[in-house]
C-alpha cells in the first residue's frame, strides 16, 4: 500500500475513492471498504488497467480541529488505522492534515483537487457523508459534480446493530460505560490498547501479583475504570490477562489520570519494560472499588483472576483471528 502525507503529494489514475475519518475501522466502515476494494480490483482485472482503491482520511480528526482538543477520543492510532486499511486491500492511503484553513475549502474546490490528483472515477461514501465548507458537498451535490467532471457517486447504507447505526461516537460511548463486549460487536473485533510497558509503583509484585503498566497514546479512548478480562500480546506470544483501569483508590495515590495495569496469567518470563504490549478487551468483571486494606484487595484480585480464567475458557478464540496488529 502506498501512503501519502497529503492529497497534494498523491498522483494516480482511475481512482476508486472513499473519504472519511475511519476512526476504529468499524463494521460500518468495513462495508464501504469491502465494496470499494472489491469493485476497484474487479475493474482492474477486467480492463487490465490499474484502478486503485484509495482512502483519503484525516489527521487530526476534524472534530478535534472544529470543536477543540479531546482526551480519551481516538479509537485507533493513525499507524494502526493504516495497518488495518492495508489488510482490507486498500492500495493507496492519503492522510490529509486537517486544519481550520483546510475546513474552509469549498466542496467544488476540493472535488476539483480530487479529480486533478487522482483522476477520480468512482466515489464511495457513507449514508450521511458530506464534504467541503459547511458540509455543502452532500450526496446530491456530489452527484451533480460527478456528472460535470466524469465520476460516479455511490452511497452505502448504514450498518445497524440493535436498531441503531454503527458509528465511532457510539463505540466511544460504550467504552466510556465499560461495555467492551458491545463495543466489540460494533467493531467486529475486540477493542484494543497498545503501548510501551513502563515502570510503576511495583505494589503488584510486593503482594505476589505482578502487573505490567501500559502507557497508551494519551489521545486514545480508554474504557471506563474497572477490572477487565483481556488478552495480552507481546511480540508473537499472548497470554490471558486481568487488567485494571483506575486510580488505585485503596492506596490513595491521588492519580490525575487512570492507570492501565495488567496481570498476565501464567507468565513466566522476566521484565519487559520498554516493549510494546497490546491488550484486547474481552469482558468487564466489575467497577473500580476501594478496599479496607491490602489483604481485602488481594483476596478480590484472586477472585478476579479466577473469574478471568473462566471467561477466557468459555470464549476460547472467538475473536482472536480478527484482532488488530
């Protein structure tokens, strides 16, 4: 997959294009991407001429630029999104920098740039998509531009689960409520966090339950405080794990932000500080609690570990083959 840092850097012929933030690459996004890549590759095979499947996405997210910086927001890092799009068969990815100045580009000017740089032939959009200043480039307007400039526009119906459209904002709401299982249904895979393993207070080791402290990207959406059953992946190995997200109320650390710390079940290796660990969230066991003392906390942690083993044995590898790198 070719990856360009802006539309101005990109150049191709006969592009089949979709545009959007694609945060999370959830089931709604996947419907558009599957149709786009299948159509583009079939066209290329039948004509013998390249018809690349092209995704134009944005960073920062337009919502951050237009409504102000947001913590606990992104469902993916830009790098993970690029990896997932490549896995889905995208030939060219354009990550367009989004700014207030860029947001003032008219729909006609932007579409003209798409035509000039990509030789746009087919544009695939979601049911509620619009582009350009004040979202003036809606489906009807884009169809009119297509008739004038020589490209077709395809609007894809929303994917609905439980009677509601799948959306990134809906997934963020589920994560903020700790409902990682419902979030996984909308994503088509477990929600995951990855980051460097950092040194902590080492209290887990002192009580016989060592944990790895994860430092995910500070803009990532982190599930609500509580205890979760997770899969932990380090390199090419994985372990069942029990993960706590919270501020450690029993120890009164007065932390400003929740800590993500995971106990890897049956892990027999040494320290892995500085390495990248990924956690795939399977289920939530309970909310965060304050305990009367360390002994009461340790007793509950052992209960959590036993409950986590049961959950993992019941789910087996249900999601494993779908998880992101």
